[in-house]
């Protein structure tokens, strides 16, 4: 009877070696997320500036196209919230409020969700990555934007993106 327990132990050990990295083992600045339809990838990257107004920056890649949208998360006050923006083809350097408004695809609250389904403000880039990122209304905003249409985005993302991997 000793043989079956060795086999079970070997199977358990082999399955543990192939386990994906958990979100909690990754910093938010390195986290990568995917939508449920496999059409979008949300890829955070370090800001590398203690003076930056943003707490996070990311790229929202529209997979199977060449479209890459820029995103930032900034803390707000009273009440404290994580406010996000997704932009496309914004001008470099000094930009007016009208310039930024014209290139902003989506703006709203950004939430991090843990494995128990509890939502909170998205952690700053040095914090542990969320299991899921919630961008309320991102899908309808993309459908109504300049990135929607033939040869561009043709599938609107779901508001919840799941942790996919940790980019180092």
C-alpha cells in the first residue's frame, strides 16, 4: 500500500510546481490582466518617479490589432478614491484641457478586487497586485470612442479583468 501514497505525493508535487504566480506575490506595477474574452490585456508598468501625480500607469492592449491605449491611475481626496483615465493618441508635452478631453477614451473609478470578491481602491504601484481590476463602464466607453470600428476594436471588454501574470 506504500506505492499509492508515493504516487499521490508525486502528483501533488508536480501540480504545485506548475502553479501560476498568485497576484499577491506580484507588485501592482508589474501585474498583467486579461478580459474574459481574450480581446484585451491590461499591463501595468512602473512609473519610476516619486514626484509623479499618478499612482499607477498601464497600457491597455487591444489584442489582434495594433491599438495600444495609455492609462493612468491617480488618487483623489474626499473621499479617497482611485481615479483612472484611458487615453488614445494624446499629444506629447504641454497639452490643454481640451486636448486631454479629446483623447480621453474613458475616465472613472478603478477598483482592485481580492480573491474573496472584496473591492477597494487599487493599490499604488508598490502594493500587492489585485486579483482582479474593475474599470466600470470601460466597454461602453470603448464602443463610443474613436478606437471602435472596422480594423480597430470590435469587441468591448468586460469591466472586470483577471490577473494573468507578473511581468518582471
